[in-house]
C-alpha cells in the first residue's frame, strides 16, 4: 500500500528543504583549493599554500608563511572573509581558527603549532540546556606578537603589539602590548622592552 500523492509531495518538499540546508555550505571551489593545499607536504610550499588560501578568498598578507593548511570552522561559508593576516606572518602546523566573528593578525605575527583561536561562545542557558544563545566576539593579534604552540585564544581577546603568549596558555582576557603571559588562565609574567 503506497502513500497518497499529496503525502509523497509533502515528503519530497520536506526532504528538499533538509537537503538544501545541509548542502548549502558546500562550496566546490573552496573544496578544490583546500584539497590542493592539503596535498602540499607540511612545512614546505609555504608560498604556494598562501596563494591557494588567497584563491579561497582569505586575505593573506605578502610574505606570510603558511606551513600547513589551517582548519577553518564556524561562520557562514566557513567565514573566509572573516580571517586576515598582515605581512610577513608565520602560521604553524595544525592551527585551527573558528571564525564566527573576525580574526585579524597584524604584521609579523607568529602563530605556533596547534594554536586554537575561537570567536564564538554561548550565554548561560537554563539548566535543561546550559549552552544558550551563541555570542560572537572578534579576536585581534597586533603587530609583532608571538603566540606559542598549543595556546588557546578565547573570544573577544586582543593580543597587544609585541606581546608573547607562552606555549600551552589559555588567554581569556586582553594581553597588553610588550608583555609576556603564561598559564591557564594566562597571567603577566614579564614586562618586555619596546
């Protein structure tokens, strides 16, 4: 016994809506450039990889070394227009950027291996579902800053010019220019000369 034609039509419409919403983020050109970029051996082909990121619509400043294809998550169309680097930056291996809001790197910024920068969090929800409404705040890393390997930079943070974030630190508030921070959460351990 088959469903009446009106039920089949309604089911087809629902299926179309679901498929459209699920497949809406697929961008064939983006995937092609991503595959080409990932085919380049890690820690080689830095200039070629930077060019492929530019072809994806990501602003990568002149002279920037991209040592591995970063992972971009969050944001509409993976937020490629929300990520930018200045000139002569270094992005290490296995870095992840969640681009619900903008992430901007100034000139001569060094991002160590396996750094995670996040721009989205949630308001506190009711006890039935604690992850409430999403909140997005940009992250800015100013000129000459150095973020050590395996650091986590949380939403809304600005890392000041010439600052150093030591490896493994979790940064949950702004870091003043020309300071060294470390720890979880990161705290100032040294004022650096300008």
